């Protein structure tokens, strides 16, 4: 058996690029209760979450950052696919921009044809000024889009361009909850997913159509004020979910 550990850059708004050889994914062999280090790959990536497709033998990880390598600032993070080799080591096969900032969670659709990725977003807004109908100016703050992005996968597990993007925007009760911050997208049963909106104190349901690659909103509920919901786990009875 093998274990994979992702290392993430500390801090809520990772504008700066990760220091070389500081992060990445470490592969370990699990033997007689001990972890034997095999290798560390992609040390330039700040790993926010890992998802394994055991049937394909592919590991997917998100680069939780606000800046792409070719940008000075901005552009968001990435999602990366690795082949799991027979000895447990990882070899990169595909990477794609995440189409959002601070990608933090990745899930597979029921038939493993798509990846669904949630974006936490940062805390830094841009300022826009607009004029009302009465001629008065006012200030509007705009934050990065909090979205779930669906990425089609090839038969080998390579990541393709997005098939759909679903976004939401809510405001929570705490001073820091200025906009939606999606912390996880978890598959419950079939292709029904639950999305925890940490910034908006909301629990959202979405359905995913694998035939078309489309995300369909299916309502939601308010979480307790200031609770900042993060992760979800489903009970095997299919009727209960737990959210922290």
C-alpha cells in the first residue's frame, strides 16, 4: 500500500509562487506500520487537496494558489494529474489552469468522466466606482469568483478544458465573510454533490449531468450564522450528512 501527502503553502492568500523544493506531494510505502519515503514530486506546487482514481491508477491534486506560473499576479491555481507507478512513485501526465483562485477541493463524478473542483478564493477585492441614476458615485468591491468547475477526463485520465462552471455569491455573518468561499465539493450518491460555502454560511446542492458535462443548481440552505462550513461526510444510510 502507498500513502500520498500533500504540502501546502501557509497563508490565506498565496499570491507569491511557492519556493522551489518546499512543497509538492510525497509518496510513501506503507509497510509493517511504518511509512518509508519513496520520492517527492512537483515541489513547486502548493497542494491543497488530493483525489485518487484507483481504477485508472491516477492521482489528481490541486495547486492551491492565486498566481499561475506565467503571470506576475493572479490567474488562479492549477489541477494536476499523476500516474501512480507500480513502485508507488508519481509521474505527471497532465495539468490545467483551474479557472479560479485558490482551488482547494477536487472530486470525481460517478463514472469518473469528470473532475469537479471547488475554489476557495482570496480575501483581496478590487475597487470599482459606479454612478447611480441620480448621478451619485458609489464604491463597489468585487472579489474573485467562487465557483465549481467541471473538467472532462480522457480515457487515460488526462484533464481537458472545462465543460461547465457554476458559481454562487453569499455573504456570511462574520466580518471576514465578505463573499462566497467554496471549501469543498463532495459527491453524495449518483451525481448529486454538496458544496460547503465557508464564506457565505451556506450549504448548496448541485447535480451533475455526465452526458453533457453540465452542472445544475439544486437549491441550498443557510448554515448557522458564522459557522463557516468546510467539509462534508455522508452517512452510509444515504439520508444524513455531517458538516464541520
